[in-house]
């Protein structure tokens, strides 16, 4: 059973250990990636297995069978002969991929090189077509024909790129294709071939072809009674609380997208009454919604799809296109991160239906495109809106901005459109306290104080661990810190934080078993330490001081 996906924007992006910057058109970025890795470990809807006429070959084919288990051998045993370039599809069984597309790879023969090349081209075409027929959203290819089949690496790479780019320019499925290079020389060859005149010209020509030939948003379905009725029926199964739908890519293409999703999810989940809706896909929507308690998450999938193991499963539509139409009619607000043709369909339809769409432009994909198309809404402070588009912005700050924007939008909708009043509109997001102490007893005692008072708590065993966590982007609104600790003292930590423009303004309080002597008092003043407590300390006083620090 397919589990996902309504993925990527029809844009072309090449990524592996590092990204390759090329003058390529935007309309194909993010639908094709070239990576160095292991095909078998790819978490996609389907991988391609290059095999022989009897579907049992050495090399990669043998490894795929070994990983998938005996059931894969049984599944292909009914096929007595597979012609060169033909393709069939089976379940993936124990593989991470839901399906395997098996294709009989041609053998390169120098004396008939043109015929061999055409057979390889048809291999790729047949795999892409069978993927589309089976609603495969994400597909991973190996470098077909370059090992046991003997094709020259440069020629095989050029054939693969030409066929895949040409196909994606004219078809919405599969939405995302990966070429997975196991060997470094294969990966390097693909980098070289991307600069070949035939490939660069093809990418340039694909721009108009993509716009003219692919329609992701049927214009005659804005007020379709069928979808309206299903949406209304589904709404009866969802709480009356404000509803936020998260839409976007089904894998992470941007370097910081995963961190943004996690940060956004953490902050959004703190809003008590907020309900999260997803399209029942992995990647961006899953990463954001995993921070929510299961009773506040609703996944909408086409009829018959496998249920998720957390949250509530809802079903509507016979395929992903219908499911997108329905999802675009259910929420009040939509958060868009990255995103491809499917996400574009959902976002544009939601806008047509009068919903608010918040695009995180810095994440790339369709979110970047939409961010450039629309102006900052009047109800959102410009400085928050701009954080969504700045690539240099820290992911944690983007997550905070997203939560604040969502709150602002719901406040506006409540006032302008008469939505039901919700406690979220007047609640602040709970603050997070970082406790830094080498004593586990102190860490646990302070954690208990703050947790009971409704704060979120992070801990570190010494100054070095605290600094590492803060520089990695953990959320923190106030720091309670011991003085004497291994690796880095409390004063040393404060001094390091004062040198960091992003961290220097976090309120900082000392809690220690030592009194305030003259030297320590000088440190306290010079380092702008706003609170100083000696052990034992009073819970009420600690909480009172924390509230004062947060409201300074």
C-alpha cells in the first residue's frame, strides 16, 4: 500500500553532499535530485531494480532481493521472461520503499552502440511510465547499465538525464525522482553531464513545456459540490478548534527545512487549542505534526490508504488529486514549507476558497515562489513575515516566527470572520528554561519547579554542554546556571554568550551553593547576570525571579 505523497514543486535541484549551483530554470528545481548513497536505503515509494531477462541477476539486483526477502523472489517467479527495456512493478516487502520496479537492462555492445543507447533510454521511459500509472510519487533510480552491463558512464548518465528531464517536463508524476550513485565516479560523471550543452539546452527548453503542458490546478473545481460535501462531512469528525493544515514536500530538500519543521512543530504544539491537519504524507507534514499530541492531529488520505500510527485517520477522495481538493476546503490556515505540484494545487485552491496560506519562502520549492507572489498581510508584522524569506535566519527563529504569525492570523480571523473564540488567541506560548548544573539532584529539583509552573525545560550538565545546545538552536527564554562546573563554569558560559549576537540577550540567573563575595559580585555586574540565588532556595522565589526576568 502506498503511504505518501503529494510532493515536490516542478523545479530542478541537484543535491548530494553539497549542492551544485547551475544556471537552471526554476520550473524543474526540486523534482530531480542526484545523490551519492545506497539505493536500498532510500525511503521512497519505489526503487528501480536493474535486472536481466529472468529477473534474477548479480550485483545490485541480488542485494535488493536479499534486503526484500523471500517474498520478492516469489513475486517475480511468475514472470518467466522479461524483454529488454520492459518493466514490471511488485511490492517492496521488507524494503523501505513500498514498491520495486524491475527493468531488464540492456547490454552495451560497441558495434551496435546506438541501438544499445536507445534500449537504455526506453528502460528509463518505461520505469517512469509504470511509476505514473501506479501513482508513485517518489522514485529512485540507480545508474542503470554502468556496471555489469558495460555502458560507458558518461553516455549512460547523459541518456538518463535527457530522458528523465524530458519526462518530468511533460508529466506531473512521479513528482520527485532521485538518481542514486553508489560510486563517487558515477556521481562526478553526473555533475559533469549537467554541464553538457545538450542537457543545459534541454533544461532551458523545458521551462515553457512545463508551463504549457502541465496543469496542476483544475480551474473548474473551485466550488465543486462533491468536494464541498465531503469536506463538510469530515469537519463533523474534527473538533471546533482553530485548524492549521501543514502542506509541503514529502522529503527534505533544503538544508535547514527539517530543523525549521521541528522548531515550528514545537512552538505550534504549545498552542493549547490548535488542531493540526495533514494530507497523510511523510516529510514536511509529518515532521511538523509529530510534535503534537495524537488527539490533536488529523491525517486526510485517499480511500483505502494505510492508516498512520498516530493521530486520527480520515479518508476522502479516490486519489491524491481529489484528496488535495478536499484538504484545501477544511482548514482556516495553511502552512506551506517547500512543496511541489501537489502542494501548489492545495495552496492555490485554499487561497481560492478564502483561506490564509503562510509560505516559508526560505525553504524553497513552491513556498519560495508563492512568497514572492504575495505581500505581507496587514494582520502580520512585517518583521515576522520577512523572517520567512531570509535564508540566513536561524531555523529556531523561523519556527518562533511561524507560531507567532499563526497566532496573529487566528486573532485576525476571529475578529473579522466570526470564528469561535479560542483560548489560544489570548495565550502566550509557554517559555522554556535552560537549567545548567553538574548536580543531577539540582537539575531534577529545578525541573520539577518549572514543569509544575507550566514552563518547558531543557537541561545541561555543564557550561560546555549548554553552549553546544544553544549554538545548535535549542529554544531557550531564560537560563538558570551553577557557577562551579567541569569543562566550563557559569561565568565562562555567560561570557561566551555575551559574544554571540543571537544569544547575548537571554536572561541569565546564577544558582550556587557559594555566597556572593567581592570577586563574584564584580563578575555578576560585568557579565550582566540578572539573578543570583544561593542554595538552599525557595521555589516561590525562583519562580518569581523567573517571571521578572522574562518580563524585563
